[in-house]
C-alpha cells in the first residue's frame, strides 16, 4: 500500500502562515519517515494562498540526500510546472483537475477545456524532464454545485486523461461526505475498465467513518491513499464548508492491523507526530494582546 503524505494539504487552508524555518523543519522530518510520496508544497497564487508562498525557498533549503520518498509539488498552470520541472529533486508534479465545471472555475478560474489543455502541457513537460504526472480528479464522487455527475461522466473524463498520457489518477471528494458503498461502486467500475491506470483515494472526511471507506477502496483494488498528519487541511477554494483529510495516523494503523507493507521508519514517524502540534500552532502576536507587565 502506498501512503502519500501531504504537508502541503495540511498547511494551505490555515488562517495564518507557518514561519518558513518551522515549515522547513517539519517537512524535513516527514521526508525521513519513508512514505511512498511526500507532497512538499505548491506553486499557487501567493495572494490567494499565502500559506504556500515560500515553496520555492523551502525547496532550495531541503536536504534531499538519503531520502527514499518520492517528492511531489502541486501546480495549477503551465508556468508553475515549468518552474518545478527545473528542480531535479522533485520527482512528481500534481495538478487538480475536476469533472465539475463549477469547481474548476472556483479553484483554477478555468473551463474544462482550458484545464485539459493545461494537463496536456504539463504532461509534455513531465515527459521531457522525466517526472511523473499525477492528476487529481476533484468532485469525483459527486457534485455539491448541481453540475451533472455520474460514473459514466467520470469514466469519460478518465478516458480523455488517458489519451493525454496520464497514468496516475487519485480521486477526491473535496467537499462532500461519501460512504463506503459509493467508494466500492466507483473503484469496482474504474479499475477493471482502466487496468493500466493507478487510481488513488484522496479522502476528505471528518474521520468518523474513515476505516469503512479505506477498507472499501482497498477491497476494490485501490492501493494508493493520500493522508495528512492529524487530518489537517482541505481545499480553501471550494466555496463550500471544508472537510479535513484522512489522518495519516489512522492509515498507518490500518496498514498495521491488516499487515500491509508500508515500510516506514517508526522512530521517524513518532518524531514527526511530536512536531505536528507545535508546527501547526498559531504564532502568538504580543502586539494583539494586552500586557499586565508594569
């Protein structure tokens, strides 16, 4: 089973910005655990998501020596992909496509056609630079905006992505709770239809029914799961109430219970978990607090 850990996802919707030095220390520690992939940052508008504005600075400072995890960065356009394609230490480039026109407008200010054109451009860059392209499909399990949704629409979108050359496609619910029956239906339909595609589950959840959902995906052949330490994060551009993410701690526990190989450094994982609270703690601004000091 592959665990894709995303500190980027955990940090992007905070109402404050984690200082770069603290963020760097946290990501450096996560890279020691041995997750299949670590999504270390994103190239997005600093005005819209200032929490990730220091991604390039962090990439320049990370010590990648001895790291066995793949390293991934999310981009939202060709310009961002060009920037990351020049960073040799990054192995994967991800992009948030969707079958929902409304989500694409809110998240990327793009139409479906424009988003697919961007996917094609990034795919060409990845082919030239030897990086792996990962295309997320947001709203893959339903649509809260009233856009048309069905498994047939989802399958048609995947066919288009496959023709472009996409081979890794995690599916995400983003802003709506989903149940295990729907997860079984989707993966039991798609995996046999697209046997050469690596599907994943990027589960947004309150973590109440996380285990049933993970079991459902695993039973139907999904072996790639995204998660975030402590379940932090969510997509800040949905225009909907955000859900958190699948907790990495829960996913690791699931792997242990079912004796699934994830090949993690348990000491490094423990140290990472110890850093979660201090890293995600909002810095105190004394200028905003009255003082009793005389």
